[in-house]
């Protein structure tokens, strides 16, 4: 089945170039020239969104914030608004990846395909074993729904990138994972000083909070990466 990307972009030339690039990989494109059109096109259930932040009728970050209240569709931000603060805010509120304009179109295609692979079927496969629920501390991660549930009842849906990283940590508790290894989990080429991994880990830390002993669940290893420091068990 062919997959579809929703390109939210007000510049016709850019829409055409992105659509043509995606077509080379068999990805269909639908288009929205502004925020209002994006909401209409969401009814077609796109598999991924490529979002510009500077739109004539809306701020892209606010659109993303509203989108995350109702959908987990993967989002790749593609924008001239690409300073570090914008990138961090975008990832924090739910973007799965961020590429500045202009960018190498082959890289954009690779990033888009990576998001599509990780979100295929909206039910990512278990990375090892057959467990569908993984317990740690007061949390349970359902690997089928990608939902993180606290034992007090509140749930925290995860985007595809945050889910993939948390799942990797839970599959490898107490084992150091380098940023290069975590980049491979996200099917990204590792680039030194790229902070995407760090921002996603920060997001996961904020969601999980502290353990009963006051420690966080994920520890930073200087010049190495991260390690998950809590007992993990499979639940029925």
C-alpha cells in the first residue's frame, strides 16, 4: 500500500519540489498551503506530515501543539526558522524531526522514509521478545498502542521517536547507549553535535519524572551517551 505525506507549505515551488522528491520513493503527496487547509487534509489520514513553521494564517508551532492533542502522525518540520531554540521547542511539543531550509533533498527523503518505517501501521513491532506491556517504576509501556500509563491512571501518548528511544532503553536497562546507537534506533545518520537525541531524551525525562528514591530514570554518561537505571519487567 502506498504511503502519503501531507506537505504543509505556502510556497508553490517548494511544494512541487518536495512532492517530486517523495514521488521518486513511491510516496504520494497531498498539499496544504496554510493551516486551515492542513486541518481539511488531515481527513485523508496522511502517514507523515512535512510542516513549514511560517504559514500565512498560523504559526506552525501552534499548529503542531494543537495537532498533538488529537493525532500522533509523525511530523518532520522543514523551515527557515531553524535556530536552536526553534528546533528544541518543535521537538519538545511533538515534532519527530527537524530539517532547516534549504536542505539536501536526499536527506529529507531519508528522514521521511525513516519516520514512515517507524510508524508503519501505527503499531510499532516489539524490538525483542513478544511482550506487549513493559513495567518500570510506576509506569507501563504498551508496545502496541505506544501508550505510557502511570499506575495512578494518567496516560502519556508518545510520538514515534520518543517511543522508539524509550523502548530501546527498556530493552537495554543498565546498559550504556551511545548517541550513535540511539541515532540508529531513529534510523538517522549520526552527526556529532546534533541535539535531536538530547532533546528527545529530555522530553522522556520530563514525562517520567523521578523514581521513588529521587533519581531520574535516565542518567547522562559524559562523553558516552545515556543509561536507563531502573528495573524493567514484562507484564501480562
